[in-house]
C-alpha cells in the first residue's frame, strides 16, 4: 500500500485579483486558521465604503418615513386625512425599510468578498507547493497553495476479500517499508471489490510519530494459517535434490522386501 495524508487541499481564491502577499513557502508548517495569502482589497474596500454610505442614506429615509407615518396616524385619528392617504404613507415606510435592508445586505455581501480575499489554513499541515508570487493575477478558483496534513497519516492497501473481512477494527498490524517496521491500526475497509484489481481497499491509521514519508510504499505483514495434510520428519532424513529442492527417501514394501523411493 501507499502512505498518504488523511487530508490534503489545493487552496485558492474564490474571486480573482492581484496577489498582495504570500506568507508561506514550500516546506513551512502551518496551523489551522493561519493566514497564507492575501489579495489586493483596495477596490473592495472602496465598494464597501460606498455601500455603507448608501445604507446610511436609506436608513435616514426610513427614519423620515417612520416619523411621517406617526404624524399621519395622528391626523387619521382626528379625521383630518383619509384611510387611503394613511395607507399610502405606511406603504412608503415599508418600501424605505426594504431599501435599507437591501443596501445592508449588499454591504454584507461585499464584506464576504473581503473575507474571501484571504486564504487561511483549514487544518494543521505542511505546504507542498506555491504556484504564484506577489503581483501575479490570481484566477478565480485556481490553486495557489497546496497543503497536506502530515501529522495524520494513513495507509491504503488492496487485499483479497477474505483477508480484508478478517481484519479487526482498532487492532494494530505490522507494516514493513525500506527496512523499517511500522505499526498501524485498522480503521475500515470499503467492502467493495475493485473491478480492475479485484481487491478490497483497507485503510489503516499510522501511529503518531511514525518516521515514514508520504508516498512511500509499505507492505502489510499478515500471518494466514493454511490447513493442509503433511507429516514431520527429522532434519537428518532430508537429502538435497535438484533445483534447490529437498527430498525424503522412504521404504515401500514390495513382495518379500522393500523398495527405496
């Protein structure tokens, strides 16, 4: 099987723009929430300022409409205006409040764009690739930084269905790779036979602190008892044969004597 990280991500900006800073380089260790890169946000900040100004303007209109509605309600109670006139004023108040809510929502949407102008690490990881530098134009959705979770490694092994079905969840198994011995605990298996390899993928979690590189090939060592007929003989009964095999000579009864076979 292959040693791989449990989680790996290719991080990029959701919206495009000019890259202002890239805070990390290949090989750096990062923690969850750490800022990795930023976009130039001057245009977005200007748009937010304009949206806040529009929100303040609509809020003033709403306040004026509310005051007008209160005064018109008093006049209605005294019989100085018609119900139709008061309904028109109340509708204007509702429209002003709706415009204020729309302006505030537009400002919030721009603030979301501002938040998306920063790439943060989603988990503790190691940087494996940096695809652009400061000043470059980042395309929306394009990968800028690749990270892998190096502290949580796993092994995926293709096994015969019978062997995969005998694995015990949580039990530690021995792996051998490049002369070193590793211990990993069985987590789960897909339970589905691959059409090409005719094997079931089993997943093992490596113990913390295992000294192994991601992408390294390791081999699962499993003892499998095989029941078969046989017999025991002393070592002195073995005679070296051809092609590296061993032979055992026996006496077979024949007539009044024996024959060596």
